[in-house]
C-alpha cells in the first residue's frame, strides 16, 4: 500500500512551540535549567506535602 500524502496544513504543528501570547514581561527561554537542576528540583518537589483538592 503506498504511503498517504498529507498537505502542509494537515500536518500537526509543534505542540510545545514558544508562543507570543505570554503575559507582559514574561519571556520563554528553552532549556533554562540543566537536566541535573531539573532532577534536583523534581526531587525537592516530591518531598512537599501536596494534597488533593476540589
């Protein structure tokens, strides 16, 4: 079976692309923290007493 052809409009865009609709004063900066910093932050967040809410 031959592959299906799709138009450019039908292709999915970048789901996590930076957008221009940020609040005033905010600026998106990719890779702001390193993977090691991210892991350390996630470890610290895991120790916080989060609770479910309605």
